[in-house]
C-alpha cells in the first residue's frame, strides 16, 4: 500500500503540558487504528518540542517536526533556531514556508530556498509549504505562483537530496478561521500542476516520488473527498486536528478512503 501522510501544525496554540498531553493521547488513540502505510506527524511550537518528542517516543508512529528553521548552523541570528539545535532535540521534520511565515512574517522565496537547502542538508524530512493568495487565484495566476514557489525553493538542489522532501499545497484563502475549503476539482488541478513541475525539474522517477499533501480547512466532512484526489498523498490539518478525538475520526475516515483509492 502506498504511504499515507496525515499531520498537524499546532501553530502558536498549545503550551508544553498541552502538547505533551495531546501527543500522548494521539499516540494511544492511533495504536488501535495503526496501519503500516500511515505516517502521522505533529508540528508543535519550539518550546514544546522536547516534551512532544518524549510523548511520541513510545509510539514509533508519530514524527515530530519544527515549524521553522534558520539556514545557518551558528552565528549572528538573534531569535533564530538552527538546524543543529533541532537535531539536538531529535526532531525529524522541519516545516518551511507556511503561509503565515510568508505573509505575516514576510519570509521571501529566497529565504525559504535557503531554509529548504539547509534542512535537506541536515537530513530532516522537509515539508515545504506553498500556496496562492486569494488575489492570485482571482487573477488566474495561481499555477504560476505555485511553479515559482517550487522552482525558487528547490533552485540548485540536486535530486539526490530530495529523498526526504514533502510538499504541502495550502491555498492561502483556504487556511484558518477566515478560510473556506478548496473543492476536490480545484485541488486535483493544482496538485497536477505541482506534480508536473516536480517532474519537469527532476524527471518522472523523482518527481512522482515526492509526497504532496493538501492543507487548508480540512475537516471530517471533506477529508475523504480530498484524499481521493489524484496526486494527493496526505492531509496537513490545522484546527480540526487540535482535538484528539476529532483528529482520530479524520484519521480513521481518511484511512478507509485511502484503502478504497488504491
Ligand atoms: P486549517 O490550517 O486546517 O486550520 O485551515 C491549515 C494550516 O494552516 O496548515
């Protein structure tokens, strides 16, 4: 069975004790529904990474990730967290370029490229987030934006380095409280553009092997439709995953739909 990726970024919501409890309950919950093809992951705040790793340690089914990384190992970068520091905490995933980083913190494509290159060099599973703004969708330049974000992030990175690259397509207009979910037809179109761009850059063997996850207002009502779209290899979930019971419901439904899709 092809691998299925389901994970959440808890953004800036959960404190240490809440994160520990969340990962612990999730690990217990998935014990019952655990499937070999399922790869779960949780991306908490920096300050809760150590307790998240501890809580996940018994499960061997949940990977823990960081929400950002600096491209430099050491240096004059006040307030930043280096890849070495994440390694020290046994972090396995690094998320880069989430829309809130791009559009609230004004991270540029150039910075995102540096971070992706550093993260892959340090052998982290690297979750590159891309997505178009509402105004870009309205102007019908969404595909161009996606191609630009992929090409600039991966510029000069050889295919041998991409073994641990994942991509999350998250249309900015679909994310968060003000977001509305993308429909299956739209998601299928955009995932095809992403797949074609990866193949254009790296050939079909590598291009086809990179997992592409969908994120933005995923919930228990739309998870099955979304996971059934062609070129959707997983779901990256915010609000609907932060209650363990609700997340487990989504995970179980998605697993069933995934099995049917194969
Ligand atoms: P959401 O967040 O599921 O709450 O829309 C998704 C994300 O920001 O990754």
